[in-house]
């Protein structure tokens, strides 16, 4: 079974057993979470979309805090001596999809 689920404003295509990195969600490693905002399901050719989808994606948190690559924003104005450097690392959560019900 295949599903498209919306997690923290982003859409992910998932199957049972998939491991993926999603934007940081609350919880500790080993906790189970459910995502009810399922947009699309495909069950062996039986496709459901829209409001008729009643599936729930169940997942387990594998690692609760992973930092992404460093992103640097550098601003500079020529001949003015103005330089400003900002950087951040986005936080992610690694989850493993256990079931789509």
C-alpha cells in the first residue's frame, strides 16, 4: 500500500517499512506517532483521493534530533564596509513507517 501524507506542511510518499527524515516533530526516540492528514492512497490499484481517504499512517520515531547541512546567508554591500553573515542548521526527525491503516 502506498500513501501520500502531509507532515509539517510538506508532502511525503510513504510505504510500510520506509525510513525518512521529516521536519522536527515533538517526541523521543521509540515513541509512536500517527499522521491523519493523508491525501492519497493506492491499495493494489484501488486509488482513493480527497475527502474519501480514511487512512492513518502510523510511524515510530527512530532518532528525535538530527541537524541538516549548514546554510549560510551572507550579505554584503560593496564599497560600504557592510558585511553580515548568518547561518543555521535545520532540525529533522527520523521516522520509520510501521503501518498504513
